[in-house]
C-alpha cells in the first residue's frame, strides 16, 4: 500500500519548487488529508489471490497487487520522476483490442512502443498483432523484471510478433526510434512529464518524418488539451465507452 512518508515528502518538495511557499502552505492543509484517505483506502484492500482470466490462461503475472493496482510508492524507482507517475494497473484485453481496431492500419509496417509498460500485459496483447517489433519502456526495475519473466512464459498459438524488447528506462528522456510507430499510453503519468514526452515526439517527427500514431487510454481533460494544442497531431478517433483517444502525426 502507499507509504505515507515516501509520498508526502516528495510531494511537498515538488509543490515548493513549482508553486512557492505561500501556495504550498495553503495546499499543505489538504495534502495530508488526501494522502491519509489514499492510505486508508489501500489498507482496506487485500492482496489479489484470484488471478485474472488473462493471467490464468497464459500462466503470467500482469495483475496489480491490491485491488488491481500496484502503488509506485511501494516500489524502489531510481528516477525522480516517479512522483509524477501513476500507479500500475493492467489494461483489460477487450479494451486494448478496441484501441488497436480503431487505427485501421497495416500493423506489420509499424513498431509498437508502450510508454510505461509495467508488467507487460499490453506488450503481450500487442504480440497477437503482426507488428514489426514491440518495445516496452518501464522505469521500475521490479515491474521491468516481472515483465521480462512474463515475456519468457507467454505461449500463444495465435501470437504474431515474437520480437519483444524491454528497456528499464525513464521514458521522459527516451529518444524514439526513427521508424513508423504506434505509441501506446495507458495514462502512465501526470501532465508535466507527458508534456515533455509530447514535445520529444514532435522533435522526432520533425527530424524523421514518418507515419506515426498515438493511442492514449484514460486521458484527463488537461491531457486531451495538450494533444490538441501540440500542432503536429490530429485526433482520428475517440471512444467514450472505452475512454481512449487516437491521434495521427502530421508530416
């Protein structure tokens, strides 16, 4: 469950750095209340003893620890950006398939890149499609290690791509491969880091014009505005039912 001391101190420091002393003091009255509620909610949960249908069928471990979630504050993550990250949860297979169905592209011409790949479920689901290759970016060494084991264990008669590469990196500073790609985000971080990533995507597209698509699952209104104002992306599809948006790069 979330560790109060580990979440409180970095958030206070971040607030002082970004908002200054006065605003931080005003917010500090509410922050402990919010953290205590988060902690109490997590404490009421129990470790998931029943694996999901996907994990049972495939002999893997992609579920979250408590109520479907794994809290980043419970992990030892070397990147200072961990405080900007969102807790890990595995995407539902039916939701993922609806995301990819919205593109209408020849997947064999594209590299699939998962930003915040966690335990690797999206990577395994993507391997059921004929991508040229699949790449997972994850900054937690623990989740990265579990994903590596899941990739080794996964065996599917319908798997169409077996070239899966995992990188234990902070994706905020990652340089995209200069090839046609589908970029996948399952709400992995807050807007500050996402804005850095979007800016990097823009620079990559400018220096290496190519077909590029983005899928963002569960965006906040602020994040949708970020994509809309990027200047090099156009929204091509939105699903209110499964809460995702698809974008295409303008070259």
